[in-house]
C-alpha cells in the first residue's frame, strides 16, 4: 500500500511545509534522528543544505526572517 505513495514528492513537500512552519516560529535549525532504510537515506540526501553526521543525525540550519 505505501509503495503506491513513494517517489511522488510527498515527503519533500512535508519537509518544505515543516521548515516554513518552524521558520515562522523563529527556529533556525532542526535535528532529526535518521532511519536506516535505503528509501529514507535517499530522502535525506535529497534535502538541500543538510549535514548528516556519523551519529545518524541530520542537521539543517534555515534562514529566519527578522521582523
């Protein structure tokens, strides 16, 4: 069932929405604990401007607008 939804850009869209939401809250960085399956790893690598540490943590700084 889930395979029908893979590779449609849904996860990318959700990341963009999440980043917009947290930027609006003044948050300029987030961390994620990474899954180890290949589909998840491919998603993480597709996110622009991220750092993936050897400790299975993704880190991304995002620009926050100053009001």
